[in-house]
């Protein structure tokens, strides 16, 4: 049995080796990681899975800008589960908890870079047919999930790191949009 809990600062020491095991040490070279280097994940949207005292899974969500549209959006990732703990529903539990909390906080869209075969079970669809791109990533691997029906209507363009949100750029617009 596992529990999904909010990530704590002292979890970092266990999360990094878990992600290295799941994705390899070269994971930091991926374009999607560049989107996460501007600052911390969104407060309240980082979770871990624990079996007893052992950390066996992790998920984080990051602020994201979509084209010129002020829509409250997130980048999911990485989602990591200890290799020997896969197929027990840990990834599903982490994604579902993240979606539930992101929706409660007013977010409308969640993007990720990953395999359609795996993420389609959580409602993710290819982003490319909607005219959405992530610079440096394979367009076939960019996926999007609507936390609110029809959230993608009128949304297109390249994804941008939400780092400018931390400096206040577009923050008022996104906060206003998230509260609708």
C-alpha cells in the first residue's frame, strides 16, 4: 500500500536518485527540463508517494505560458516511480492527485512531454493538432490535458517557461483568468 502526500523540503534527497533511476542521469539535458530551471514548482502541486518510510514516487507541476493566451497552464513533470514499484497504480495516484489539486487552484490546462500510450489513460492528447509546440521537443511527444472543458478553444502557439510569472509578467492576467 502507498500514500500520496505533499512533497516536503527534506524529500529532495530521495527524489533526485529516484528520478535518475527512472529517467537516467542525462534527463537534465532534455528541453523540458529547461522549462523548469527558472524557479521552483508551483506551491501546493508537488507530491510524493510513500510505502512506509520509503519514497517510491514523485510528481511536480510548473507554471507555463501558452502562446499569447493568458490561460492558467502547467507543465507536469517529471513523474517518476521507482522501477520495482511500477504497475501498482502509483503513477496514476500521483497524476490524479495533481490534476485534482491543479483544478481546485484554477488551472485550466496541463502539458507534458511523454508517451501517448501511457498518458492517454489520464486524458492527455497530442498537442500538435491544436497548433501547440514546445521548442526543442519532439512534437509527437507533447501532450495536453484539459482540466476544464473547452479550455483549448482559441489556444495555440509555442509554450514558454513560466519563469516570467515569478517576476510578475502576465501574473495579474493569469491570476484573473485562473479565478474565472
